[in-house]
């Protein structure tokens, strides 16, 4: 299994600090998640109903009817590589490492490409191009115009472009969802990040009808459970909450950028839900924060740290004070 954020249990066991004392900033999940009400008893006692209104709610939110509910975008991205013949696949890197692992597992040749290589057009020569937009962990992003141009070339040769939009909800203008369905374009959306409901395991795959039908068949019947379908539907329909939350997350993302700028000479990059700083001292700072019961994400290459948003004022103050304590004694080496 690959390493991701959110492994607080491991740290609690390793360092022995009580779980309640930890400030977990290791994921890019919204700390002010949509407050899910209790689902109706029928959602537990009956099999999930595909006509329960979830797809209509999702169509209104994403701007397309070409969608399939999936048990988290992770489940969809892990299955897609089995739905086409083995080929050459370009995957944005560094990025959410599950994409490359999934295509490799299914026998494809995976070529990691940096955001700047992709920007130069290097991804369009492949059978499949996987882009994360905006990217996790560095927040790099491509405009819909650029992505649609790439898709034109790839799809004309029978290829696919998979766009993972797990973090796009705070910047909907970047989304390709309203352009779906288009041949060869698959868009993956998560309910976990912006709505702050990662434990529910719900998301959507958007794309051409025949491709979604094959994905649905591969995932099997009732892939998304009834209570999750009900909660997701209410969250997708709550447009007032979504508008307020988008503004709030933009403000908090800016605040996190300013906080990090006070402590690190390097500029952070990211999205409203997380910011990443590249620093040669990433491992030491990660450990020093952990010894203060603050968990951040150490990047896979140990060359940087990703910070999620603190949930409350006490969290903001703790992070600020801990970074001052750790870095201000030796700022030149940060
Ligand atoms: C970029 C990206 N895509 C997809 C996922 C999977 O999210 P989920 O399966 O909860 O939708 C993650 C999880 O961290 C992610 O970071």
C-alpha cells in the first residue's frame, strides 16, 4: 500500500501522544465538512436505488448528466486501467501516486511526466494521459482550453485523457465536467475533499456513456451504499453551503500561504485546501512537528511538506507557534 496523509493512528501508536492532542494537517480534506444529518432508516434497510435522485443532484452540481456514482474516485481510478488494452500511459508526477500504481498493476507502461513537461505538450503522444487538475501536492493546474486541446489529439487516435479533479471544487472554472461527455475524456470527482466527507467513500466518474457502462459493470451492483447516496445527494443540493464554503476556503488558503511565508524562505504552492513547501529539511521539520503532536504530510521524495487547513483558531496558533519554535532558531537552513 502506498503512503498517504491521514495515517494519524500510526503516529499515535509510534509517539504515544494521546489522539485527542493531535492537530492532523496531513490531508487536504476540508476541516469544516458538510454536517451530514442522519440518513433515513430505509437507506439502510433497502438496497440502493439508482433512481433515488442522486444522479439528478450530481448533474446539477457538475453541469452534466454523463456521470456514474462510484465508491470514491479512488475506486474508479483503480478500475479504469483494466478497461482498455495495455498501452503507454503518461501520468503527472509528482502527484497522487495511486494513478501510476493502478496503471502499472494492470500491465501498462507508465511514464511519469512533470507539470512542465506536460505544459510543453509531452503528454499527447501517449495512449492515455492522466492529469490531476489542480495537482496534489503542488497545486499546479492547466486551463480547460489547454486540456481540451490535448484531448482532441489523444482521442483522435483512440486514446483517453483522465482528469482527476478531486481538488477542483474551490475553483470550478478549471473543471472539464461541463464539457462531458466527449470521446476519450474521463473526469473523476471526489466528495471527500471539498465536502469534507472522505469516510463516506463517494465520488463520480464523468465520461462517455459506453465507457461509464463498462466501469459500472466492473464495479458491480450497489457500489455506493444507500446512506452514502442519501448524504451525497443532500450535500450536492446544498448550494448555499457550497457558496459560503468556497469563499471561506479561499480566505483560509490565503491565510495558510501567509503563515507559511512567515516561516519559510521558499514560496508555498497549492490550492485553498492545502499548501506545499519544498525544503531540504522536510524530514526533520516533519519529525519536529510530530513531536509537538502536529501531523503534516511528508512528500514521497522527502523534499517537502504539505499542510492542510487547521480546523480552528487554536490550531492556527499552534501551527504558527510550532513553526516559529522549530525554524526561527535556524531559519537560514530551512
Ligand atoms: C488527487 C486525488 N485524487 C483522488 C483521491 C481519492 O479520493 P476519494 O477516493 O476519496 O475520492 C485522492 C485522495 O487523497 C487524491 O488526493
